[in-house]
C-alpha cells in the first residue's frame, strides 16, 4: 500500500487547496501536486490507513463536476502494462514511401 495516491479525471479548475480539503477528511495530507492542464495529480497521506480509506471512499465519486479516479501512485518510471509503445526512442528504421 502506498502513501502516495494518483488522482485522475480532475476538473482543470480544481485547486490543490480544494483537493487537500477533500482528502483531509481521511487523515493528514502531507502533500498535494496537481499537474496543471493535465487533469490529474497526486496526494500524499501521512498514514497507510488514511490513504487506503481515502482511496476506498473517494474512487469513483464526483468532485468539482467530474467523477474522479483514485489509485495507488506508481513509482516514477514504471510503465503501464498492456500494449507496446507506438514510437520508440531507439534508432528509426527508414521506410520507403512514394513521393507524390
């Protein structure tokens, strides 16, 4: 169980203060970070119990007009499962395209 929670599908006008107020109902919030213009952010709780309760009670609820998603945050750099990346950062293969 993580102390850091991912919060997705946020209204773009949601503030860090409002998000902190929402999660504070379930325990002490140690940090809040909303990525502006991305519709998601992270909330860090002081205890595992508080984080678990917040996740259980808030996931799928409506907040600022949007149904939010609350999950454990994945460590930085951990990739989602399911599917390959469409574009790799490795050497690109040259393809023969006809010119019009």
